C-alpha cells in the first residue's frame, strides 16, 4: 500500500483524476468482488484526497524569470504585477 | 590646410561615426545588386525612387537574417552609417534586416509557413495536451503592457492559487524574436512551469512580426512544455500560432485555456468521490441483502426443523401402524376366542362332563392300567375337581370293555 501510494504521487493530476473516474465506473458496474470493491474504495478515497490537496496547495504569486550567469535562470518576485493589488482588483470585480 | 587622402577619409569616417543621428538608423528601400561573398559577408545597394546607397552586412549579422534577400525585395535595415577609408565610399553597415511592407511580409509569411508545414512543425500529432492543473504557468511577454495583467487577472480569478512565472522579453523590434525564443527555452527548463503562454497584445503585422520568425517557431517546436500562443487579436495569425500546441485568440483567452476553474475541478473531484462512496455502500448493502436472504433460506433448511418434521411424520406413521395392529390383534383375539369355544366344545372338559376322568401320576397322564401298581398315588381329574386317589388294587383285565360290550351285547 505504501508502495502504491508513492506510485500515485508520481502520477499527474490528470492521470489520477482519470484513475478515480475509472475506479468509480468499475465500482458502479457491480461486478467486482467485495475485496476488490473495498480496495477500490480505499484507493478512491486516497486519490480524491490527494487531488483535493493538490488543488489547495498552490499559492498565488508572480515571479520574474531571467537568464542569469552561466545560463542558470534567476527567479525573483516580480515588480510587474503587484500580486496583492491584482488580487484585490479581481476580487473587487466580482 | 593640406591633408592626405587617407587623413581626409579618416576624418570624415570619424565625424560620421560620432554623429548620433547616424547610429541606430532604420533604413528602408529595395535591394539591388545583391552579392554574397565567400567570407559570408553580404554586399548590396539599397535604393528607392531617386537615391541609392552601398550597403554591407557582415557575416555575424547576416546569420541572423531568417529569410533570403534578393534583388527587388523591399526591406528594412537597422544599422549605422560609415565610411570605407580605402575607397572613400560612404556606406550603410546593416546589423539586421527585415522584410518591409505588407506585400513583402505576407509573401515571406506564406513561404515560411509552407516550408515549416512541410517540415512537419505544425503536425497535429505533435500537439501536447494542456494539463488540467499545472503547478505553474510560464508567461513570455513584455514586462510592460496589459497582457501580463490580463493573464494574471483571469488566471487568479479562475484559480487564486496559481503561481505565474513571467519571463519579460521584447515583443517587437530588433532582437525581439531572439529574446522570445530564449524566454521559451528558459521557462521550459523550470520544472515548476507546466504550461507556457507566449504572446503579446494587438498591433500591426509589423509589430507582430517577431512571432513569425523561424527562431521563435523552432523554440516552440523544441519546447517540451505545452505552449499556448496568444498573439494580437483573434484575426491575427502568426507562425507561432501554427507551431504552438494551442492557439488562443487573445492573452485573456490563453489564461482561460491554461487555468481550469478551481471550483469546477473541485466539483469534479467531489463528484467522483461521492460516486466511489455510493458504489461502495451499494456494493456492501447489496451483499448484505444477499447474505440475509441466503441466511433465511438456509434457516429454513435447519436440520432441527427438518428433524421435527420427520419426527411428526414418524409419529403419524406409528399411530397409523398402531391403529392397524390394534385392529389386527383384535381380530386375532376374536378368532382365538372362537377357536377356544370350539375347542372347549370338543376338548376333554366336555368329555369329562360326560363322566370320563383323566388319570395323572406325578402330573403325567397315565395311559393305562398297565403301568399302575397298588400303592401309587394318582390324581384323577374329573369334571368339577381333582381327586387324590391311592391305588389299592390293580386288576389287569383285558377285556373290561369287551366284557362290558359282551354283557351289553348279551
């Protein structure tokens, strides 16, 4: 199970979403054994949790990327878009 | 003041070189007398209706020109004015060359589009899908202008957590194409960037020209990260649009394509989770129902219950057998009674009644007088009782019955 969890972490958001869809479909067919059903259920809950978590994880920020010395990109907070002001701007729109 | 020719030429060269007006010049005209030297330098004349000027473009600059110049082409040259001291000829040193005029640009655009299409750069099979939830979005556009604001506003409205990585570049003029290409490669190298938007706001075909340059097309084609192009307005098409994995009509639309609404994604996930939950509940419930049904059916086949049924059948059978036996026995008893009566009628009792007696010695019948001696104790059974008799004398007379008979006969 731990192994499986790790494998799922390696999967992309789309892949996990697709997997969840496939699980739901498979379970709804009602042809799987009880053991498989419960296994699918457990996996489905883990998948949906990880998907939701990933959706929540990102934090809004605007970063500026420039090519630095030795071709290494330098990344710094951008002065172009003041994140706060822009966030306020679209919140005000709503 | 007397000067050598060289001194004069050198003086004029320097004064030309020091004039800021003659540096960073953009010169337009028609190419004629175009010559490609073995060294890689280009020499030609640029002319318009009434004038002409000698032009040189050195190998390093010529390498950056992405189309083939030839006589008759309308071009724009970027460079400076100088003097070639050896010949005293004044000329234009071109550092960059661009097609000039709508007709020229359109012809070039078509030629390049066809060539790259033939090469397979626009192959739909090469188009990469845009991820549903990228870790971050790279943006290659100008640091100034509305594009970056538009993208940020739309992206954050749809998913307020989306990190944006801006690579500020020139989007028009000399060096713009190179910067755009570099920016794409730079963002492609960042693992946090999972989709790249390349674009700029609206403008003339000339303004958008950098996005028609081959170097940009190749950078997009080489980019492993999916690229969304958003150049100008909906009606503007550039080479970059054909190579990109997805073409957005405007920068705002590009942001919509790159960022799925967080709420929608959440609903999809929750909806799927509910389906999984329901399917599991239903699956377990259905099995529970099947189990209880089976339990009931099995309960009905309980050996105890079955035994009870057998037992009652057995009892019933026994009762019937008993009833039958009773009847049979009654019949038999009756028959025996009848026989007894009949026996009695023909048995010794009747005979005894007629006056006969049975003689027993020690419980055994005595068949005749022959075995009897005087002194024997005999039992004489008669009708109505038994006599204990002692024999006083035995007269063995053979013809008792005979004499009797004789007597009676006599």
